[in-house]
C-alpha cells in the first residue's frame, strides 16, 4: 500500500509542477518592452533629419 501511495505522490507532483510552470509562464516567460521599439524608431527619424539638413 505504501508503494502505491508513493507512486501516486510522485506522479502527482510531476503533474502539479507542469501545471504550476504553465501558469507561471502564461503569456510568455520573457516579455518584450515596447518602449524600446518606440525609442529606436524616434532615434532613426532624428538621425535621418539631422543628416538631411
């Protein structure tokens, strides 16, 4: 009986760990910052403006 319980506990822990990781990493583990993209685009505009003058 102890072996059955230990086997169930081991499989349940693995299943719960997979569930917890999927909840933790929902929506992407690494979130990209959008401010950088906007800054890079505005920098490109200012560089092209300064070179054309």
